């Protein structure tokens, strides 16, 4: 059986200060302090950041004979006037926003250049960790009743009529259109906030 060859222990030669230290490739017992013998640290791979997209309408839906008006959402988001957006599927968006606030993703808010799903998307603004938040919302009866989940012992808190009007304004939607959006069915969804604004205290 072949004998195992013991490798010489790497030690400091004690003369590196004078730059006479033998590097590893010249001696089996080269100085461990010599720069040639130090392990090169590998640069860690950059963390992959996901991008989640929310798209905005260019025009409000046509109301009967009334011509569809521009939403102005791009300008309202950039100016801070549109402070949030309302979406269905609370669990779906909650998971994504939690990822964003953990630093693993960004939210890219975009706008259709023309008809929804039939035109190019153009980026309005991107939000990263600490720049977005959410609240669970239930709205019914033509948006005459709106409740926010506090996620505490208080449960859901109902907003007054003035509170509902404030939500519509902060969403960048005229109150009459806001009510018409929800005239059929119930919205059990989420408010995705683009600021520190929250409607319910825990």
C-alpha cells in the first residue's frame, strides 16, 4: 500500500516585511502571508431580481354615449396624485408585494399605449423595497360600502362616504366612474399603495 505523503505545513517565514518571502510556487513550504499564496475571493453572483408588472389604462371605459376620456394615470402617478391602484386577487398580489419589500423583486407600473392587451406597454415608474404597501379591501353596492381589513382584532373597518370619495380621488378616478366600476358584483381585493398612505389603523 502506497504511503501517504505528508505535505509541509504552510507557515509564515517571518521575513515578508522585507519582501524576501518565498511564494508557494517556489517552495513547498512557502510563506502563508505572501500575496501569491492567499486565496482569491470569488465575487458573489448578483442576486436575481424579479419584475412584477401592473398595467394602467390610457382611457376610462366608454360610458354609454359619453366619449371615453383619458385617465391621465401616467402624470398622476409621477406627480403622486394617484397614490394606489385597486386589484382583484388579494393573496396573489400580497405575495408579490411581500417579495418586493424583502428586496427580491420590483414593481414595474406600466401603461398601455393603446387598447389594453392589444398595444405596447410603456413604463411609467418602478417601485422597490419599502416603496409599496397594501391593504385588503371589500367593496359592494356600487361602492357605497367599502371596508378595509386591519389584520388585527378590529377586523374590517368601514369607511364613511367621505372616506370612499377619498379612496376614489387617491385612485385617480372621478367618483361617478369609481362607483360605476363596481356596480356589478363585489370587489374582494387589494389596494396596492405607492406611498405610505394607509386607510385603516391596526
